[in-house]
């Protein structure tokens, strides 16, 4: 039992670091935050699938906090910190609830990225409403966040479905 928890903790640390590093490879950066990375959600997803949603969420929270502490903070508003960093990354780990076959993993990825999108939209509409100008801040936030999360979803699906073809990737020992 203790060895299994230690192994999972080490895996979570490695996946957190890998997610942070992949996020540094930015394919496209939005002006007020948000970017398309080289698959930064994949390590959190793999952790959620391998070790279950609790470990996935813990890895997501650790990644979000690391992103906030070491990354470029676009806001120090408490709601933004909670929604854009802690919750937005935590929900990714919930993919572990969906199962381990490719279809269930794909559905799970779609759902958790949608949940991440919701976190960013709420934050954008409430905290960053001034960027909307005359436009409805909710519509503005949906468009703004969709422009980086849709490509991120596609990249994440392709990488994860490819990686999960190997049972060694998704099954913890």
C-alpha cells in the first residue's frame, strides 16, 4: 500500500513537471492569457486514467498552482486564481471517471476540456469583462477562450489517443 502511494506520488510529480514543461512550448499565445501548447493537458489526463480521478485532480491542482507561481500571471484577482489556475487544471484529472478504452477516454477528454472552458469563461466574463468593450462579456469570453481551447482539445485528443494505444501507458502497476 505505502509503495503504491509513493509510486503514485512520484508519478504525479513527474506528470506535473512534464505538463509545466509542455506548456512552455507555446504554439500560439493569446494577448490577455491562454495559449495553445504542445499537449500540456496530456500528462494530467494520463495520470487521471492511470491512477484514477483523485490522483488526476491532485496532479491538475499541482500543475495549476505551478503555472500560477512560475508562469505569467495575467491577474491576481482571487476568482481568476481559483478559476483559471486551480479549478481549470483540476477538472482535467476527472477524465479518470470515464474509463480506459479509446472511446471513453475521448469522451472524457471532451467533457473535461468543456469543464475547463466553463471555468475560463466564468473568469473571463467576471474578472476580464473590461476587454469585451461594448460586446456582451459572456459572449466575448466564450469566443476568446474557445480560440485557444478548441485547438488545445484537438491536439490533446490526438496525442492521448495515440499514447493510450499502449496498455502500459494507461495501466498502473
